[in-house]
């Protein structure tokens, strides 16, 4: 049986995925050493990359070559799902006692900035279909850990349900998104397009791994 492209993508990114999952802050979830500061910093970073999601999709759609115009309908469907998700993150931060206004006005962390700039660069100067490598990493990671992480964090920190709208919604939504994504990328039949998705996914596993690691490093401004 011929291997699908999605199966090849999973195989060729497996080693890179391990860098993300080896982030020490994830081990804190099982050791009981995960704090509110870790969660708030995770949400801080989430806001600063999630607010680019729709913009990245629009940029990708605008740059797709003629042979990939069929992907635009899929991008529109993705955009409809993703609009406004950054507001969920800010609401979660407010439920934690952080200041949404301060978070929104702050500069992104270096790891987030590097990841977002890299994907914009791929879209504008490389092969725009590579953007789907980022989709694979972020949605696959959400499906794998988001709902479970939300349950563990809430139990450890005693935060209200209103502090977990982003994690819980993505854990549920992205299961459907991954199935949709699998069908979508399996239609890619150009070797260069396939390699662009693989290359970006491999790099973003490391870049997003650094974003996750950043949760160990800093704080978030709180409301007065």
C-alpha cells in the first residue's frame, strides 16, 4: 500500500517532535511543580502567536501559486474557525488575575517572535504552502495535550473553568481540524510542496518547543 503524504509527514517529523515534548515545563505537569506563573506565561505566549493565525492564513492564501488555488477554500474554512481565538486567551488571563490590556500591549517573547517571523518569511519568500507545516505542529500538539493539560493544571492550581477556554476549546476543535488537515495535505502531489510542509514542520517543532520552554522564564503583568 502506498504511503500517504500525511503518514510521511508524521514519520519525518517524529524526531523533531521529541524536542518539543522534552520541554522541562511539561514535566512539571506530572511532578506537581507547575505554577500559576507557568500557566500565565504559556497564555501570554499563546496570545502573541494566536493573534497572527488569521493574518498568516490570509498571507498564505494571497501567495498560493495557480496550481494550489484549490487550497483557498480550505484556508477560508480554517479562518472562519480561528477568528477571535486570541480573545479567548485574554479572557483566560483575566480569569487568572492577569491584565489582558498589559499582555496585549506587551512585546512578544523572543521565541514567539522568531517563530512567527519565520513562518511569514516562508510564505513571502519561500513556498507559501509551507505554512501548513506550522498548522500541523500547533494543531497536532493541541490535540495531543490540550484537554489533558487543562484538567491537570486546573486540579493543581484551583483556577475556575473560565481560565481554560483556550486550552479546552482547542483540544476539542483540533481533533476535527487534524482530520481535515490530513485530507487536505494528502492532496498535495508536488514533491517541492510536500517538502516545504515537512521542512517547516520540522523547524516549527523546535521553534514552538522554545516557546513552550519560555514558560519557565518570565512573568505576566497582573491587574491592580
